C-alpha cells in the first residue's frame, strides 16, 4: 500500500513513524499520505490520458478541505452531491466552472446556491477561499440531472434567477456492477438516474426550457466495481443513446462516466485501473477525436489506500467463545465493516516479523483469532471479525488499512463520541487538517431550548 511501509519494526506513513503521529495526535486518528494521493491521482490520469479525460474528485469519499485543496493543486475538478459539498469544493479553491453537481435529491435551496452565489449559505459568514465573496460567483459548470422532476426544477429556477445551466442527464443503464447491493447504482431497481428508454423524450422536452442546456449524458453504476465488463456494457448503452440523440438533432458534447473504480482492500483483489482504461479507451477514442469530452469522478480509487485509521487497544477480553480486542475507535469512526461487512486489513503498528499479507489469514505463526471491536454499545460495532492477529495487549496501537475513503465522511457522534482527528503527512511533515471534535461542539446546538417561530395560520379550511 503506497505511502505506508514497515521500517525497523514499525509502520511508517511517508517518512514518519505512525507511533509518533499517534503520540502527538491521540487516537482514534485518520492519517493520510500526500505521496500516495499524488501517486493515485497521477496513475488515473495516465491510464485515461488517451481520452484526455477530465478528473473531478468525488468529494463524498473524503471531504476534508485539506484533501480537496491537495487535489485542486494536482488539477482536479470537483464532483459534489449536496449543497454542503458544493461549499466545501468552492472553499477548497475549485472555480464554480470546474464543479459538477450530482446527487439524487437536490433541494431548491441547493440548486439556487449552485446557480447564483447570492444564495450561498456562506454569504453571512467569513468563510472564503480568497478575497471573492460567494455572492460574486457564477453557476456550477455542470449539473448531473437525476430525474424528470429535477429537470423541471432546474428549468423553473434558472428562469426565476435569469441564469443558464449546463446539464447531463444521468442514465440508469440497468447494468449489474457485481458489487454490494447498497453500493449498486445502475440497475433499474435503484433510485439513481433515468431509465435509458426515457432519455430521448426528455431531451426533446427540454427544448421548452431555453435556460437549461442538456449537453451530455452521465452514468455511475456503483462502487467499487470489481470487473471491467459492466463499465463496457454501460458505455455501450450510452453510445447507442448518443447516436439516437444526434440523429434527432441533439448535440452531445460530454460523457461523464462517473467513478466506482476499485482498489485492493486485500492484496491483488481486483484488476488494476489500467485494465479498465484499456477496455474503455477503444470504445471512446474515435469519438473523443471528433470532439466528445470525457469526465471521470474518482474518489475511492484516489483516497482509500492513501489513508489509515490509528486506534489504540483499551482492553483484551478472552471469553469462552471469542477473544475481543476492544479499541477506542469503532463503527463511529469507520462504519464500512458494520454497514457493508467490508474488509479492512488490521495489524499492529509495531511489528518485528515479515511484512504480512493483507488477507484474513496472513500465513504467519502464533496468530490468534480475534474480533476487533470498538467502544459503541452495539453488537454490530466491529472493525474486523475472526481475524488472525499477533497477541495483543492493552495500549497496543493498531493500523486499520485502506480507510482513506468513506471513513471520516461516514463517521458519526454515536454515544457522544467526537469525530476523529485527521492528519495529512507529506514526507517528514505532518499537518492537522481536522481537530478532534470536542464534546462542547456536540452539545452547542442543544444547549438552550427556544420557541419555534411558526408561520401565520391560514384561513380556516385552507
């Protein structure tokens, strides 16, 4: 896992020992390698270079402003799925023109803020990416429209505000990505996108909405997608639609292929990103040469293996049926194992033996089967189950690997635990990019009860 390696019996991030990071920052703490982020971004860029693909980082994977700013420095645009993520992307320095606004449930308030900075919720605050106030910013570069209802809302709001919007329709291609049912997004029973057989009619109907320009198609079939073939099937659906739309006089200038590119949570678990690119480039290369623009929305594939969760053993409890390694971080800081039964390799940071394979069974002597669990009052609170580990004791520091994506973004305050510290390491320097959330911050919005101002009552029977 690039960015994390053992030296002299201790796991390091870039050039720093993780024990030193934990001593300085406490636990649980997320640690990211800037080197690994840069390497993953560059690998994606090179793989899809024949298509001159534009990379828009999926902010939902890891929304920290420090992470987003680093990716902006590398040239990434931003893909956002809420009004909050929109403001994060703008604060990270992304011009509005380089933000793609996706998401299945956009509210009118969120759409207004994406069209006209006067409606930004940051307008009354001091938060700025620079000297420019949000009131002066323009609309986002592209909307990914998920439904006919959203398209109607976009038309109504652009007319109300006197602005124009560019949009892609999200196609539901009814393709099985062979991933977890909760992260499958491109089958007809999923809530995302518009059925392929309705796309042409929606393009025709948009002729009545002069301020909304439908410029392309968007697809995202799920994450992480462990096979190449579903991407090819989805692209073939899109290309058939492009041909039909252009026969009917609609110019298609953009194909947004989404993200979902997988990473190795276990060693050699999925095909490398180059295999996906080698299959997709021949399908699209000629069309790109004729002017088609390709967008990608990577998130997990950049951040997952660039981040690690540090958690400290509080107790080891050996019962008749199980040995429990009880840590200070659990489902409140890393939900994926409890939610998806997702695998994350777990290993002590101090380790004198040979480098372990990232599997359930590292094939090393004198290991003990354990459940690695957290402090939360739920049986479902675990980081790993029936995992073979060296003998552990109170105070030992564990690394939970491949935790850079959907770790902090899915963290919660369950049982009144604050969200964890986040540290970005670049070579031998470490930067706190998020402080540990203090208890007073959790209680602040509840500290004083006050009456709810109610709207005036309408006429009787109204």
